[in-house]
């Protein structure tokens, strides 16, 4: 699974503040999380609205969930 995430989620210094984003786009994992949690969009709606693969949207959510768990476990 990590290999897929590495291909779909990238982070580059100086691009969107170095925040992790969907490869080939300016859409960050935080953007996807906000649309899902605050706007109530389904992951399928996000993919269709922003012309993304469903795999990329799921990868963004998986990344956010993983980072959140790691931060919670570190406390």
C-alpha cells in the first residue's frame, strides 16, 4: 500500500507550502478532508467534481488518517 501512496501522494518544498498533495494536482490531503468532513461530499463526488481518480482520492484520505493516527499515538 505504501508504494501506491508514494505514487499518488507527493510533497515538494515550495509547492503548496510543502503540504502533501495528489500527484499532478494542487489538491492537498487537507482539501479532500475538508470537502469530505465539512461539506459532506462523498469520495466519489470529490473524484468526479475535481476530475481525479477515485484511487487518488482514497489515497489522500488514507494519508490523512495515517498522519492523524501517528500524531495521536505520539502524544
